[in-house]
């Protein structure tokens, strides 16, 4: 009975390792192929839709063998992130106007709110406007 249990556990562990390496291999292939495609497009001046996720947003940790995606993955997600970015841009503009009118403690609180909003906006700008 114990030998069967160990055999099943070993088979399960092998299957998990196999799946892990398949995911890792797929991520590496995706980054390489899309990176080459985007480089080729840039050299020839060809415009086209960017892949989702963008290959620069697929982070592979070679030491741990893990894959992480740090940008939008679907068209819907990208649209939502773009909407949120626009909302933070408007919020920053509004807070800048308020800061110019504020005095005393209100000015201090407005300045803090402005810095927080700028930080949030920079995250969206980094992931949507520029590559990581």
C-alpha cells in the first residue's frame, strides 16, 4: 500500500514538473518570437497590433524558473487599464489646480493626494505607455 502511494506521489510530482517546464518553455518561446516580430516590424516601419501580453511584460526568473506577467493580458484588461490611466491623469490635473488654490493644512493634504495620484498614474504609464 505504501509503495503504491509513493508511486502515485512520484508520478504526480513528475507531472507537475513537466507542466512547469512546458509553461516555462512556452513563455520563453513567446518572448523570443514576439520580440523578433516586433523588432522586424520596427526595422521595416510596419505598424500592427501589439501582442497581449506584450513580451516585455512577460518576466521570466531563470533562477527560480517562474513566469510572471506584469501588464494587461486581454483586450478588455488593456481597455480597463487605459481607462484607469485616463482617470488618474484627470485626477492629477484637478489636484494640481486645487493645490494652486489651497492654503495651510488643506494645501498639505492636497499635495499628499497629488503625490499619491502621480505615483499611481506612473504605474499605468509605465505598463501602458512604455515598456518595462
